[in-house]
């Protein structure tokens, strides 16, 4: 098992304690954790998926715009935070893997900048947009 930076360990612990869906990715964009509220929304437990590369997680939940068009990974807030190292926000639809229900989401992502200005990855907080 790879040694994780303390900021990543603490971010995962925080995500695990909150009742709001959270994704956590490493600097390469690999999904390293998502919490139980995210599991319920996505329809897949993290224990069943495990870590996955950005090319997989950015499409597995079929992110779509309001017109039903697939959103390319580079346009997702979390990928923007990874590539630009800045906070990003957006709204889109995803499909629950298990029951195929569609959910309108708002997403805010943040880069994780550790001590000595080290870029350690990013996290995304998302919630269902009930107005859509």
C-alpha cells in the first residue's frame, strides 16, 4: 500500500464523517475515495469499484448536460481543479449505475495544496439539485 500524505489522509477522514457526497482524487486524477453518501447517489460502493483512473470515473456515471449530451472529462469541475489547480463549479446530470435513475447535481471542486505548496490532488463536493 502506498504511503499517503497527511493532507490526503485527513481529507479522506473528513469525507468519511460528512453526510454530503465527496470524491477525492490524487494528482494524476485517479479516484482514491468516495464516501457513503456518494455511493448512495452513484449506485456503486467504493469497496466494489476501488480506485479508478480519471478516464474511467469521468465517464462511468455518464455526466450529461441539460440537453442530454455527454460532458467530456476535461469539462468536469473536478478535472478542471486538477488541471488548473483552482476551485471549479458546475452542474450536470449523472446516472445511478444500479437503478439507472438520473440526478441533477451541482458540484464544487477544490485543489488540495499541502504544506510547502505541494499539489496533492483535489476533492469534489456534490449535491442533488432539486430545482432541475
